[in-house]
């Protein structure tokens, strides 16, 4: 049987630094995603409120839904705050 070799200190530090560099979702990401879900729900409520031929259901509700699905939800996924290192280089 082979013995399990302990990870050298340098590799352990490099692994810890690599995990710190991963950008996990922040509070701002969740706020934007929740706003997107609220806008999408609002769009469906507006669509259901009017008749099938009312301007509210035909024009305004789809615009609200497109704003939610195509702008806010992707923005909530992609958005990343600039780190202090990135701000100094600009």
C-alpha cells in the first residue's frame, strides 16, 4: 500500500490563493437577480390585467418582460464589482 503524501506548504498556499481568486456571487448580484424576478413577475401581472387586445397586454407587458429576462437577470449573473487592484490600473 502506498502512503498518502502530505501536501507541501507551497502548494497548499497556492491552492488557497487560487480559491480566493474565484469570484463568488456577492450581495449586489443577489439584489439585481431579485429585482429581475420582481420585474418579470410585474410583467406577467400587467399582461394578465388587461384584455387580450389591450395596449397594456400587447406592448407594455412584453417590454417589461424583455427588460427582466434580457437585461436584469443576465446583469445579475455577470455583474462584478471592481477590485481595488483594477481601480488603480485605470
